[in-house]
C-alpha cells in the first residue's frame, strides 16, 4: 500500500481519474470481446484518456530532461499507487465488481507492458521473480530458432499487404507451469523436457496471469480491511459511492451550461420525440398510452426534469393537470387536492422551500424494480429484452443499434453506454460526447446538436417577388 500524504481532494481526483480510464478501456474493448493479445490495437484510441488521467509515463525525450523525468516519475508512481489501492477497496465487495475490476486492470497492465522497450520488459519480468531467460541458438541440442519459428503458431507475424509472414526473433524459456493452460492446450508454445519456449509476443500473457493471481489475492485482503476505510470520515463516503455506482459509466459532472432551447408548452411535443432521454420519454408516453396516472416514483422522477428543462411553475401546473386528468378516475378537483402540492413542492413554494433537483443517471439506475402499474427508473434496466426491443422499434431505432444496445446490457449491464448508443442513432454523425451522466445532459446535448444542424443547413431560398404588370 502507498505510504504518502495526500489531500482528500487529491485522493478523490486520482481515484476518479483512474476509474474513468478503466471505463474507457472497457468501452474500447467492447466490454468483453477484445482479447488481451489484441490490446495493442486500441492503444491509439485511448491516447487522450491516458493523458487526462495522468497515468501515462513516457521515456525522457533527451538526456537533458532526465531530472524532470525523475520528478514526473515520482508523481506518476504516487498517483498510480493511491488510485489503484483505493479502487481495490471499492471493488472488493462483491463478485461482479471484482471480476470487472480484475479484467480492466489486466487490460491496463497489458497496455503498459507493451509500451516498454524489450530490455525494460525483461528487467520487469526478472523483478517479479519469474524464471525466464531469453533463448539463444545453441543452448539446446534439439531446438533451434528456425525450428521454434516453424512450429510455433504465435511466432508468425502477418503484416498488412503481405502474403508472406515475418517471424518472431525472440523466444523466452521458462518452466511450463508458468505458462497459462490455454497457451499449452492451444499448442501456441513449444514444450521440451519441462521447459516452455514462449514467443516474445505471448510473454505478456504469461506475466499477466501472475498479475491477475496477485491482484485477486490482494482483493481478498482488501475485503478483510475495508471496514476500517469505510468508517473513516475523510474517505468513507467517497468509497461507498464507488461501491454502489463504480461499475456504471463515469462521466464529467452534469454541465451547468444553459439550454439552447428551453421547454415550453408550445414546443413540448417536438422536444418529447426529438430530444427527451428514453427514461423520461417513456414516462410521458406510457401515461398517455395507458390513460393511468403515473405512480409516485414516476412523478418524482419526471417533475424536476421538466422544471430543469424550462417549464415555469404555471407551465407545470397546466401540463400536469392535463396529463394526469387523462385518467378517467382523476378529476380536476382531485388534482387540486392531491397532486398540486407536489408541483408546488418541486418549485420550492411548499415544504422545505428549497425545490427539487433532477436526478442523475446513477440515482435513476439505482431505482427499485417496477411493481405492477408502476413506470420509473432507467429505461434500459427496467424493461425485459423483448419489451425493450419492441419499444426501440416503435422509436425507429436501427437494427444494428438495437443489437449493440442488447449486447451492452447483456454482457456488462452498461445501461449508460446503451443510452449513448440510442442517442447516436437519433443524432446522425454525433459521437454522443457529453451524454450518459444525467437526463439533462442528454436533452442539453440534443438541443445543441439540432441548433448546430439548423445553423449549417442551407437557408431557405427567398420567395420570388410578383412582377408588377
């Protein structure tokens, strides 16, 4: 564990930055699809995330920068150690969290290992106690470099545009027990008299297995001592939030940017289908479809959202009266008696006089399951796969996007990533940047998108003037 003094703010910033990087890696790998052997492919895509997290340390460019490199290295080591051990405490509580954390840290480990020079890799392998030496022609009577290249599938390196493979020049010799079983069963290494001959391209898999075993044992230790950290008033609350929501998408805090288009009674129907996030659009449409007023949890979710979107108090009173009274059992008098207070409370006119704020995605995702007659929570979490598919079809979501959404939910419960995919399908050429942290961010980004589209579209041609005769 790190032995250094940092402020609570630094502790939180370091940890949040690392968690954001792990989520970026997970997303770049398409949840669970990309194998560790292919991690090099995604490294260019993560350049910005590595830079922003402060968890990247390059070699000094010139000899004159050696001193500044040492300072950068100390800062990197402190940030790296603190953030890693903090996340151990946050992700040791249950099996799903452990598996996700182990998988992402392995991927990060591979990315870092591949960034090392061959000499640095060998030095690192030696430092962790792995019995490993570089193969030299002539060390073994029956084995030569050419034989290893010819008999090891992993030794062939295919270059794009070439029909002839290149061959790995470096092999490492180690006890066969150090090699992952799948490399042996898949005949990807050569075995001879208890020794395994591993091509340099697969060395990362050998050392990564050791890393995984070590980290898995360390998470058991963290679990035993997590209660001490949780009762610490300085970091306990932050770690509890990570335990509850750490596997969800980490995005920047909801923007305070003003809406480019505020919600009103006049543009409500247009924004409902064009810019409302699915979790809010579903509440409105379900209430209209069933002609049954929303239950408490649904109203509690929708009211502050409409307020934040631009509804004035008068707009909200008028809208809620009209929508709730679609239910034949609810009259205008009953609305005044039983529901108007809730609207007044949301705007700070009653109760504690502070009003209500729109919930973020983590809180909506954490909503309890829906009972009979209820509609609330995250659209992508609450609906069964068949119901979700039907609703997406009604909203004219492309089949390819539906399949991607279903995969994100099934393989990793990535509800916020699913929402980003939905946004991208409804906003062509958008990358969904800024979406995924709160319903307001969804609407704000959508309005900004449509404003930009309108500004760049050709202006309407002026109507020809009548010719006076």
